[in-house]
């Protein structure tokens, strides 16, 4: 066996027998962030910790844990950061509210500068209008 084949066999995730479980595991792997890569789901990361996290997801799916139980396990272990969609609660309200607040501030800034930039139109005489 070649060295590449051995590495592939080690790195390849365990395939679950049930297609529904396999789909669940893959969906969960796309929702959980790699703690080393930080902006990559564990399904796409090549780091060792992501491989361990994928193994944990598959073990828990095979054991019959629900999706919310698996997310809660990773959230307990690594914090809210590990989830691409953290829950809305008292600790994360700023995270969820900041985009809306920034949008409102931006709209207010646009409208306030536009109204200041357009003074009342002065009535021009025909001679002044030709200039």
C-alpha cells in the first residue's frame, strides 16, 4: 500500500450505514466551526482537531443523539463560537442586533446628509438661469 493510501484511510471519516444518518452528520459538520481554522466548517477543514470533531459528530449520530444534543455538546465544550449560528440569548444579543443597528445608523446618516446637501431651491431669473 502506498503512503498516500494509508493517509487517506486514516483521514477518511467513518461512513455511517444509514443514508439519513450520513446526511445528518454531514449537515452538522457544515454547521460546526473548526476551532483551529476558525472560519471553516469541520466538514471542509483538514486540521487534526477537525478530524476529531467529525469523528465525535459521527459517533454521536450513530449513538442516536439529536442534532440539538450534538450542538449543545460542542457548545459546552468549545463555547458559542463553535457554532456558525449561535443561539439568541442574553449573551449573544449584541451579535444578532449589531447588523440591524448598523443598518439603521447607516440609513439615518444617508438621509440626514442628503437633506442637508439640498438647500431650498432659489428662484432664478431667466438671465441667471442661462448662466
